[in-house]
C-alpha cells in the first residue's frame, strides 16, 4: 500500500505546489481558478490535491482570471524618459 501511495504522490499536487508550478498566488488566483471550475481538486486524506494532468493542461492552454490575462500585461510598459540613465550615471556617490 505504501509503495502505491508514493508512486501516486507525484501525480497530485498540494495547492502550494500547484501555485508554485503555475507561478501564481495561491490565496487568490489558484482558488479563483478552482471556483471557476478550471481546476478540480480531488480528496486526498484529510485534505485535497490537484491532479498534475490538470495543471499541465492549464499551463498548455493558458488561463485568465477575472477576465484579465494573468501572465501578460494588458498595456506595454512606458519607455523611460530620454536621458534618465545619463542623469543617474552622472550622480556622484560617496566622498
């Protein structure tokens, strides 16, 4: 029985492991994906785990949370003002 549990343990991840693998916040984003039905935890002892297949599928297809892309900025970042780097390098530091 123990050998089977060890072999299966890698196929289901804790919420913390799943969030780390997807590089998302566990307390908000992961739980929102679960509420939306994109991830379906399975009973595991006294707690729950998320099957690795679901994490891989979500990573392959991509996902959004609250209608916003979670991995991409909706607007590109502004370029720094011209000459900012030169002014910073010109600042004398120390004695």
